[in-house]
C-alpha cells in the first residue's frame, strides 16, 4: 500500500477546517465559483448524498493519482469520462505534482491519501464507496474516490459519471457532492431465464456494460432455448459458442458483473448417478477454465420424477419428498465437490421445482433437511408472476427454505400467453421497501427484447441498491433519460410511448394498469364533455394525442439507443397509427360540434380506417414466443375511447353516450368454482383488471339488467383468454322474451364490438355462450352496453 504522509497531513488539516466550518455555518462561497444548484439525479439513488460546496471546473489537464490497489476498470472508465468531458490530458501519477488544476484520487478506501481526501469514512460494506468533490480555491479542484473493494471503486466512478454538468461556457463541471454509498442487497441484476429466442451475443455484451453503469453485479446465463443449457446439458459447447461465452465472461469482469453460468439438467438427470454427476462437474469445469466463478443449477419447470433406476433404488418411489431429497443431495454434492474445491467460486445458486408459492410441502421439508446451508435458493414470488412482493412473504419463504431467498422476479419477461403482442415498459413497482433485510437479492427475468428490457432493469438496479429510497416514477423518468442520452424531446416521447405499453400481465389479472397517464387524460375528457365543456375537452385531449402521434418519430430521430428503436419497431408503427386514428376521431367530434355532419362522418370513417391499419400491425417470430401476433398498444384504454367516441357520434341526437352496464345489475348462469373473485358483478364494474368466469360448459351466460330502459348503440365484450369461439348477443325488454341481435362466430378473443341498429329501448343484454375456446368456462373482463343516458 502506498502512503503519502505529508499529503495526508495537509489534507487532514483541510478536512478539519472544512468540517468545522460546515458545522458552524454555510461555507463561504469561493470567489468566482460556479453557482451551487441542486445536485444531478443519481441512479441508483445513493444512500447518502449532499452538496459539499461549489462545482469544480473540468480543466484541460487533470492528474489522476492511482496506486497498485486502483481498480483497472474503474481507472479506465474515469480516464474515458474525463477525456469526453474536456480533459485533453489525463496524467496517471503515483503522487500529485501540485501543478494540475484538478487532481483526482482513485483507490481503496484504506489508501491514506484517499482516506484523507474523502473527509469521511467509506461504509464498511461490500461494494461500498465514498466520493468527495471539493473546490479548493479557484480554479483548483480535488476529487477523491474510494472503494471498500474493487467494485466499490468502480461504483464511485459510475456515480461521478452522473455528476458531470454542462457549463454555460460550453465546458463541463463536476457537481460539488459528497457521497457515502453501498448496496442494500448483495445480488442485483438479471437472469436470462426466459423461453424463446435467446439474446444475441451483441445484446449480451451491451447488457453487461449497462449493468455496470447501473451498479448491478449479477447476470445469470440461463436461456431456456440454449440446448447446451437444458436439453443437451451433458454436451460440451462447440468451440465458437465457448469463445463467445469466454468473451462474455471477460466483458462481465470488466464491468464488475458476476457472469453466473446456469445448467438445467432436471429433465433427464439421474440425481444420484455417478456418470451424470461427473458430466455436470465437467461442464462446470469447462466454464471455470474460461473464468466463470459463479454457478446455478435451476430445477424449474420439470416434473418431480426419477429418470433412472438408481434414484428409485436409493430414494424410493418418486414423490415430492423423495425427489426433493434427491435434488437437495445433488446440489449439496456440487457445492461440496466443485464450489468448495474451486478457488474464488461463489456459493452455488439454484431454483427449486416449487419456486412460486408459500405452501409448506414435503418437497420443501426435504430441501430444509438435506440442502447445504451455503446454497442460494431462488424464488419467484407468489403465482410465478407476482402482483407484489412483501416483507411478510419474504419472511415466510425464508422459513420454508431455511435461508434468505434470492428472488427471480418474472418482470418484464414476455414469453407467456397473456403477454402476447406486448412490450412491457412500466417501471418496476410494488415491491415493499425494506425487503433488502429479508432477501439475498433480486434479479429480473427480462423480455426477449433486450434493449427494451432496460427500462425495467433500470428500476430493478435502483430498488435493489436502495429499496428504501426507491421511487418508481422518478426512476422511470431517469430510465427514459438514460435511453435517450439525456435528449429532452426523446425522453418525453419515451415517457408517452412507455405509458402506452404500461400494462403488466400475469397468469391471472394484470398487476400494472394500462396507459395510466392517457387513461387520466381520457377520464378528464369525458368529465368535461359531460359537463358541457366540449370544446375545452377536445383541445385538452388533442394536445396529449398529438404527443402520441409524434412520439415514434421523436424516438426514431437518433438520440434513443438504436437497439431500443429496433426492438420497438412494430409498436412504434402501431403507435403512430393509433395516434392518427385518435386525432381524426377528435376532429370528427369537433366537426360535429361545429354542425358539420358530413365532414364529421368523413373524419370518423378515416379514423376507422386508421384503426383497422393499427390493428393489422403484427409482430413476427422469432423475436417472441407468441407466433405472429397483433401488436397491443394502450389496449382497453385507447380503443375503448375510440369506440365510445364513435358511439357518441352515432347517437348524437340522443345526448351523452355512456357504458350503461356500469350502473346495471349483472347475473350469470354460473361462476367458476363459485369463487367470489370471479362473480358476475365483476363483468360490469368498469375495471378491466377484474373478470367474471363461468362453470366449464358451453351453454353458460352472463347478463346485465340496465338501471332503466335505454336505446343501445353497441354491446362490447372484452374477453379474457378463456373466450367463446361462438356466442350470441341477446337483448330483452323484460328479461323473459329475448331476441338474438347477433350470432358471433368470429370472436377476436379480445375486444368484440357488436353494433345494434334498433331504436327500441331495451333493459337486458346477455352474452349467451355457444362454444368454448378452451376447456375452461367463459371469462369476460367487461361486458359493455353503450347507449344514451337518460
Ligand atoms: C416460469 C419460468 C421462466 C419463464 C417464466 C414466465 C421460473 C422460475 N421459470 O415459470 O423461465 O420465463 O415462468 O413464463 O420463473
């Protein structure tokens, strides 16, 4: 360790003086100092950050004081940052010359000059750092960056990267900040654990650099569709693939990310067989040889069965308890025979076959009894795609597995049916602050679209670093700023686009709402419209819809990460069309308001044509697992608005058009398993997040009795995936005598609209099932009845 006694004494003196001064009063401004405004927003949000004094100018010449303990990636990043912010000359020195206007110390927290210049201790915590920027009389500046370990140094530089602020003279300053910081959770990052097209090599290299920038330290390589990871797990990687993996391992190390190699042998492995155990260790050894020091054996999505007579002989008949024991013994063996014998290797990670619940089972009992306490166990949260994760759940699952678990969070992964046609761009949300005390960490399982996944991952990185200060809305804005390189117009366009792709599905109801900002604008529109303030309603909504229409061009204009633009291409195309369709519809309402009925009709037709074009935009394999699927943009919000606006035009003379079902009474032939959460009343509660579901037969029905008889323009059925392939829409004035207004045999299995062309008031509307698409019953989010109120 290099020490600089003379220097540290001098700096120690400075430190005392500054600290004493700070306690007594605000430090006197240094003459000519740039103004000390609010500090830039840092992500992940540091544990402690405050202003140390005025900003420091980045001069043409900078001295970087480094030592043998200085981390290479941190040093390289710092040199690059200084060069790209106006320092033409960066001298690496062991001792400061005193001649450079800006000197920066970078190294371990216990290097004496670093410690002295920091003016406060680095937190005693893995990956911690402290940073201090001081202006010591114009134009001199000093920066100290100290890490508890190498990663800490790197993270100090990643924070400094965000402290560069442009000067009015065209140059750069470093914001006068002092930071003490450390991660709340030890394991942070992603697991490439989805089905379908794995990420490309280029995407992985890019992701690893991104993780470094957001202080995420974990990437688990577990793509279900890499045959050498799962189906053909015993086979060695071909040379070209191994060379790519080797490059990923190096890239990960260069960004302080642990490349974690996962092997999923569960479909065929003989748990206790000597040959399979050796095959597994041989595969791990081949990864060790290219530098891998972290491993996982995921056992998700397999049957609890034995694949060889040895296992049955050893553990008895296959059941939860016996297979659980066989798995736990295999994992403990790998921890013992491989991890413990290989220098520098992290504790083994695994995913149990029962990974998504909080139920005590004989499987989990076996894991508690036979699994080495060192092994890190993953858990997905409840229901595989959890609507939320709470401290209480984390406590329960810790009991079940006898350790703090590592969360495999299935967001924003879009490889399952309910995600068909969707990009998932909502911020990471609904994970309870304080979870850091109860978990080993959290990783995101992202989308097949790597660059588009960065919006959510930006949130994961922030939450896992500092869960107590996590603010989803702030993080989301910062994510968009990051993706657009700080360009304000592109950032705003991304926020508008992100809102249109906000819905987060699950295996049940969505856990994040669709298009909340647009939805609020539409609600405000109808409120003003009904209050008679129609012109203002139109101009208010028109302003936001204009932003929707122009967002794709702004996103494609050049500032936004080109990989994001390429991932989002079909969604951008659809957004432009939906935006134009909505503009035309608002224009049609305006024309009608102005008394121009033919003009209004023509505009409404144009809107319908644009809507048809928007609905025709599809996304093709192989980028997704859904096959050729229609792109979904603001579905349930924008399409519903356009529909209601069209109904308002249709029934213009009759007054306001509303979804009259909401004030009505729903009844049904049956409810699935008599579950209250699937009761008929949820079919007309105005909430697309709840639903009615029937018993499992073809003839089931649901109906709504309106509060009063009304002239109805259309009936809408918003289907869940358990839809009808064939059904009838029937109406009645008295609930006894029914007319079939339409036989539907081409259901969209999404939002069906059935137009009614009869001015006779009706009181009852029924969906009468004829034929089911699935073996489940019928399931409908909302049955809408659009007609003139009063
Ligand atoms: C899963 C799979 C995962 C998949 C996800 C969403 C785990 C542990 N396994 O069950 O590979 O991407 O659902 O479909 O989550």
